[in-house]
C-alpha cells in the first residue's frame, strides 16, 4: 500500500479544476502522527466564575515521514508542492482512508543524507522527507 496524492480538488476558490496530477509515495516509516483538532479555551465571567470551553473539529493534522527517498522522488514532491500549495488535494493513505487535505503550516521538511561523490556522474543522492497536512476524512 502506498500514499497517493491527487490534486487539485474543486473548491469555492478554485471552481475550474485543471488536469489532475498524482504523486505516489511508498509506505511511511512508523511514527506518523494524526492529531485531532481540539482546543480548550478558558474564560472568566463577569462575576469571576471560570469556565472552559472545548472546541472540536473534524479537521485533523497529519504528518508522514520517510527515511530513505531518492533524489528523483524528492524533486517530484517539490514540483507537486509548487503546483498545489494553496489547493485542496485528495490523499489516500496507507490504510486506504481518503482525505480532503491542504498542506500544513510546515508542509515539507527535507534532509539530504547522502550526496553524490561523482561531480559529473549520475545523481545517487537520497534523503529523508516529512510531509504535513490538515484535512478531513471523506471516506
């Protein structure tokens, strides 16, 4: 099973959807995170009583990480990000769940681990990659 990103989805800001592009990524390493959109807001009334309000949302924050990703895939992710930075995209995760997502606050973290020794030769670089999304599960 892999992670599939398809973009863009039709939205109020982008009603005319152009050609759809798919990005296939291998299974992420263990430790991916999925956080519920819950916040607690403390309030004080005029008579001094304290109250806490809990706000919940269907929107979740997700983070997926990969240890070894080849240079070609890193460039492919970068180009996908440039094309769809402000758009809603469709994410199918490794469990088969389908999400309507946007890129998060710190959407991409790339670290190059091995560099090519050969200046004029083929690029055999690899690195680690982390992608962060905010989204709602639709199926």
